[in-house]
């Protein structure tokens, strides 16, 4: 196993982490921004108000994007397992 192979696997793993985290983080960011704008307009300064909408957005994002995210994860893992013989010898 060469240094280039290790770097490529690490790069692929980091890219997978970004792909897995991005839909959830972006949905929470968008909902948090909308709740923040709503709080600014209505002058409601309740800190816990954004928790439930963010949680619901994360659940919806997981339901919608979950199969695609799981497929990415499975594909990466299977590719890594298939590379084991070439990585060892």
C-alpha cells in the first residue's frame, strides 16, 4: 500500500463525510435562519423556539435523503472492501 493509496482513501472518506452531513446541516441552517427572521420580525426572543422546527427539519431531511445517504455509505464501504486485496499485496 503506497502513500498515494492512503491519501486517496482518506480523501474519499472526507468527501463522503461532507456528502453525509451536508443535507442535514443545510436543512437545519435554513430552518434556523427562517425562525431567526420570524423572531426578529415578531420581536419574540425565546431561545428554545427554534429547537422543534430544526428537529422536524432534520427528521424530514433524513426521511427524504436517507436512502441516498445510505446508498453512498454502502457504496463506499463495498468499494473499500473490494480494494482490500490490492491494498495488501
